[in-house]
């Protein structure tokens, strides 16, 4: 059961621009310069969205990316300031490995993954980009990994067991 909520109900943080690319198209009269921007938004408490904006000006591309990100917000189940279990996300040739970390570890991750973790509210995580280092693929692979995370309450309910039977309680 994924939580669905409209972005207007969330108290979103300031957007984070992951990458701005300058794209040149050669036409009869010369080159046409455009920009595309990958933008993330989130509330720092389990909700995050990623969007892509394209325009002739950088500011317009960022604004379009922000609006696209607001339309694509998803809920991520957190365990304190980290994730519940290790997971691998894939998109194209890009793979991202996410591992939970103990409190105080910090975000050990590359640029695109770090931006998403900041927006979703994860402060302790270990991440590794495997395969492609293309920012578009890494961002989508990170969101794929976060969407695959299982909430312990949902898993216990599906199996008809208690949480303590499924997960070890660390002391």
C-alpha cells in the first residue's frame, strides 16, 4: 500500500538542481542553444520527486523541472535517518546500490544520489554508482531503488506475522 498524496498537501523544501546541461542543435542558420535541468523536490520526511525541464533559458528549464518533479512525488518508507534494507535500483545502464548505515555515518554518495537523499530526508546511507555515471540514469535508478523499499509493517501484514518475527531487533 503506497501512500499517495498531492504535492500541495506537503511542506516542500527548496528544490535541488542535480544537473544543468547545455544542448546545441545545429540548424541551417547556425546553432540553437537550449538547456535541460534535472531537479528534485521533497519534504525531508519520506516524500521525494524528480523532474526534467527543457527550455531556452536556464531559469525556465529549472522551473519546468520543478513542476515536473512536483507531479512525480513518491513516498519512501524510512527507518529513522536511513533505509530499512539494502537495495539495487536500475535504469538503462545505470545501477545504484543503496545500503543502510548506522547513525552518524552521513551520506556517502555521489552528486545525483546525494541530492535525492537530501530531499527525501535520509542522513545516513552508503551508496555506490555501478555501471553508467550519466546523471539522468543515476537519478532514475536511485528513485527505482527507493520505490522498491519495503515497509516492515506491510511485509508483516502480508505474511500474517509480527514484525519481530520478520526483522531482527538489534540492541
